[in-house]
């Protein structure tokens, strides 16, 4: 019955209009009990950390250990191959969006952009590391253009770090994508997707030409997100060397630049809105609206939820600053990396079923990416297996992801606190953050599980 229910739900869902499977009301235990249990787990982890974690550990572990030579060789070899794949993928998606079949069910663009790229690469970044730094076609194009321009002028290449240090451009770019995905009334329109990809590409390359390639590194929204998520991963590249380190350790040395805090809160708030937009409260507001009226309402809702998440975080920081004597800006930047496990947890909770089920469509689309009736690899008739994961498994995974993500966030924040202050003050300073973590846990579960 669970498989049939999942199939029924997913066959009626738009390829990009539904993220994850909606609320579950038939769990073995009440939703309120799950929320209270998860909150207790977060609080209990805080107590345990206070008892047994008295010295900072993550910063020392962040350097990791260099892996043996064969791993380094394999990493360098795949970097070039992956870079070529990134360029090819961008070319395919641009053509699919600008000249392919306008039926979103047969065009590769919606599935590739909203599922494989947006959801899949977040998961890969958390589990493996910053693969996007090699795959990124915008960086490949910018680097290649810089080398070609230097050769034509007969001068050395321009400083690759010029323009770095400001991530407010990435904040604007990320909000633009999230608006397209979550607020725009026709987010699977093929031509809209094509124009978005073309405009994004042109804007990035023009910015890199004017401000320098360092600007591209901090302005390319997806690269900024994937890099921050990769700080959770056990693998990292440092100066070209592949290293193995403790998971989460990279968050202790994650660079926080101008705009970084806002960037993290925008992503976190958008995922919260995605859950809220499927609640009965929001459906009552948006149910009768269509077209640009729906877009306007969704835009207001998206902005409001992001603002609410920001206010909640800044309120905790303000209380913490009053307790410790540090400035609010300094503390907001210092503890922003502790939010990344929550960002990762919300991604898994909201979208992993979407990736596993709807993501299977990519198998058929690879044989016919433009909707021309091709069958290049013999997979054009592949059908999605809706029995791959049951609705019970989806619900339990959602719950576990939210709880574990917040526990890990508490651990990262605690490690930062004991690094900054004496043990007793470090514990007291974390009470506001603990309250925020518990609030995020309860809200996240209630939205995800349909209460």
C-alpha cells in the first residue's frame, strides 16, 4: 500500500513543482511525540557536550591527513574529466532550454536543473566534498578566457584572486534561483529555464571579466553553497592535495566573508518556506490564486519566512552578545557555520525522496535530452520505479535527518564556544542557540510531517 501511495502522489506531481513527499499523518506515533522526542535529543546532546566536550576539537582536526599518491593521481585525473562533463552539461541544458521541445515532461532541463543539479549536488557535496569546484563550467570558461586573453595580449594572466571577498552577489543570485524554483508560477516552463541559464551564464562571465575571477568564486551562488556544504564532508582539497579529515571539522575553518551569514540564512529560510508552502495554512492562502497573482503571494511568503529565520537567529546572537560582551556581528559570523548541518539536514529531509524517485527520469532523458524522439542509449522508455522507497521510509528518514542535523549543529556551535570562552561561560552562551535549534527542530518536523 505504501508503494501504491507513493506512486499515486508522484504521478500527479509536476517534475519541479513538488519537492519531497508531503506530510505523513499515519505514522506509528503522533507527530507531536516525534517533535518532542527530537527536541529532547537536541537538548540531551547539549548536556552531554557540556559534560564531556571541554576543549575545541574541530579546528585541529580540520587539516586532516594527506591521502596516498594513487588517490592524488586519481583526483587530478578526474578533475579534468569532470570539468569537460560540466561544460558539456551546460551546453546541453542551454540548447534544451532555448531550442528543445517545450513539453517539460520530455525535456531534460527541469529534471536536470531542479533535481540532479540542485538536490543531487548538495548531497554529493556533503558526502564527498567540493566536486562542483571541478565541475563548475562557469569557472572553466572564465579561466580559459583569461588564459586566451593573456596570450592574445602577450601579458601574464590577471590575478585570479582579484575581486574576491564579497558574497552579497551570491546572496542576490541565490535568491533569484530560489524565487524561480519556489515562487514563480510556471517554474517548469522550458523557455524560462533556458533564458535563466543563459542570463546567469552571461552575467557571471561578464562579472568575471570586469571584477576578476575572484569575484566569480564569491558571486557564483551554487559554488558558494556547495563549498560551504563540503566543509561537512570527510574529503577536502588543500593546495591541490586530497586530504581525509573528520566530518564537520571543516566548519571550524570555513571562511565567512561579507554576505556569508545572509547567504546561509536565505538558503535555510527558503527550505523552510518550501515546507510551509505545503501546509494547510499556506494552501488556504494560495489555493485560488494563479499566474502572476500566485507568484506575488509566493514571493511575499518566501521573503517573510526568510526574514523570520533571520530574526530568530539574530535574536539568539543578540542575547549571546549581551552575555559574553562580544559584538553581534562577530558572533553572527563565528556561529554561522553551525547552521550548515541544518541546511544539509533540511535538504535531505525535503528532497531525498524527490531525488530517488523523480530523479530516475534522467535515465530516459539522457537518451532524448531535447524531446526529439531519440533513443541514443536505449533508455528512452525507462519508467520510474515508484517502489524504490516506501512512504514509511520517507517519513522516518525525514524525522531522523532533522533530529541528527540539529544535534550536529549543536556540536559545532559548542566546539566554537569552548574555543572562544572559558567552559562555564561557553555553556551559558549556548542557551540562546540551543533554544533556536530546538525551535528549528520543532518547526521543521511539523512542516515536514504535515501537522
